């Protein structure tokens, strides 16, 4: 582990396009668009720097001056990512040689030079190997490194990015849970249970709000099965509208839902005391 870095080395699994779902969600957030210092941290990018490079590429379409800093606590991974970056700078990849991105050693303390703080921190597949009791402290450390109106996005996905979920946190704490699924061939939305963030993954049992949430998604997915004839997106839009109509605090609208996304207020899914 790097000297002074806070955290535990993860398995480092990395795949191209694995984080596309959360990236496009971050690109739409006002925290990125409104900040005066658009520095975004990819915390714990893993054995390859590709997901950080993809993050910069995607966010630059929404904010041309975005700067991405990839942080890892394993020095060998930083060396490998910097070798990848050399190939980018030399024009030997499909990424912009002038992309505003760099890689450095760091963990939950999120070290940034010149007293800077992050507009957004993306910490994906980082806390899965931690104990649930350790999550609030990790959140607190990362949130302390945000700009006053910054955003922490902490979540999990499968190896190829078809199943994904994340919690959005700001200075006040958790504010929402998002799920994003590949709809074609989807049997039941509750498949995301195996890829919930650490704060929720062990809470999917009767009596817990997250269990009720996933059960209702499954119920509405079954009810609206006739809409599959018009495509899975139309079926999912009906599910999302049904959740909203039944009182769930659903955020966003059809433009997000047709992507297989659904975001709900944290108050509706937070672990029971």
C-alpha cells in the first residue's frame, strides 16, 4: 500500500465499457456542469486505467474542460496506468492525446494538489470487500474531500457492466439510489440484488426497505410484461411510472428511464434501524 494512502487493495478487475452506465449518469449531473473547478476523481480504478480514460472521454462531452484524476493505492497499478497514458499521449490509442487526465497514488484521503477538492468522486467496486460497518467511515473520508456542492458516487456493477447500482452522496449524506440494467433479456429487476452497494447488499431481506423496493420492481415488471411487444424500454418506463404513481420518490423521467435507469430517494431504501 502507498505510504499515507487510506484503504485496502482491491482485486482490481477492470473491463472496457464496464462503467458506461454510471458515467453517463454522472455526465448529466448539475454538480459537474456548475462547478468552477471540474476535477473528477476515479478512486480505485483497478488493474487498468481504461475506465478512468473512458470517464474523461464521456464527461468531456458534457464539460469540455473536465479533468480526471485516477487514484490507486497499489503502486504497480499506477505505473501501468501511466504507461497506458504514454500511449494515449503518443496517439497510439482511440483516446484524445490531449485528454486532461493523470494517475497518482491515493486512497480514501483523495489527495489533490494545491488545496483542490473534487467536484465528483466516483468510487466503484471499491467497498465490496469491506465490512458493512466500515462503509460510513469511508463515505465520510471521501465526502470530506468534496467541493461544497460536490458529489460522491459509490456503487457496484457486474464484470461487463450490464447490471449496476450506485448511491449518490453530498455534504448532507446519502441522497439517492440508482439502478441501471440491460433490459433486453432481463428476467427480473431484482437481479441487481447481487450488485447492490455494500451499505445495502446484506439488507435485502424481509422487513428492510430495499427488499420492498426490489420486490415492487419485480411485481411491476411482471404486470407490464405485455408491453414487451413494444420493446423492453417501454416496459421499463411503465415500471418506473408505476413506482412513482404508487408513492415511491422516483427521480428523473423518461429520458433516464429508457436507458434502463431508475433513481429513487435514499429515504425510501435506507437500511432500517
